[in-house]
């Protein structure tokens, strides 16, 4: 079904012999069915910048994170405490960081003299079906040719694109099995 797969950094290309509907199902699964961690709540302790708390929470929510080996159910919080300089994603830290980001230089806000930002960042697990902040995929495209579909997609959180493809295909298979079970159950009654 899938062949000629190539990974070039964060980008993956592959070919699939399938119809348009199957190709679109794979595309949608890549975009919305992969479970990842993301900031879901920001507790603002101090914000003396000119920006609103909501703006800062939005900027932090745009940063893709991946769990480290230190992740546990009770360790899903990190701290951001910076004064009078450019605040970057790398400034979101903790003693045993449960998460890391490949976008350490991503700017959040520039603080001028006398300005401080002190926040707690809480993470949880979800899929982009629930909210876009959980999507580890930037975009997915496919081209229709007479003999196959040419797919291209990019990972934005630093994980291998092939790992995302496996997760998406497993999720799609689970959905299909659920539908098959429902249909079989309905027809046997």
C-alpha cells in the first residue's frame, strides 16, 4: 500500500496505491489523530509587559513540545520567569524538564526595562481533533496521479515524520475496526 517512503529532515514523502477517499482519510488522520502533549493552561503569576495574559498564553500555545524521559503523570508543569529581555521558548524550564522543544529560539515576547513575565505552563495530552495546539504536523498534501498518490508532510515538533505516519495509520485502522464492529453488530441483530 505505502511505498517509496523518504525522510529528509522533518519532511516525509511516500506513495500510495489507493483511491482519493483513502488518501484523504490518511491525510485527515495525519492532521488530527496523532496524540501529543501541548500547553493547555497558563497560570500568570506576574505580567508587567504591555501584552495581555491571553496573548502570551496564545504565543506559548503555538510552540510544539515533545515529552522527555522525565515525563510522569504528576510532572506536567514548567515555569517561565524572565525579566527585561527577549523571552524565548528555551526559557520555559523546570528542574527535571518533562518536555522539550525543537524551536528553542522561538520568540514569545520582548520585555523592556522594568518588565517581568512569570508564568506556570501546564501540559496535557490530546489530538488536533480536539484542538490545533496538539497537531505535530504542519501540513499534509497529496497529488493525484494515474497510478498512485504522492504524499508530502512535515513534522514540526522534532519527532521523526515516520513515527507520526505510523501513529496516524494505527489510529485510522482503529477507527475502521470500530466501524466494522458496529456494522457487523447492527447486521446481526
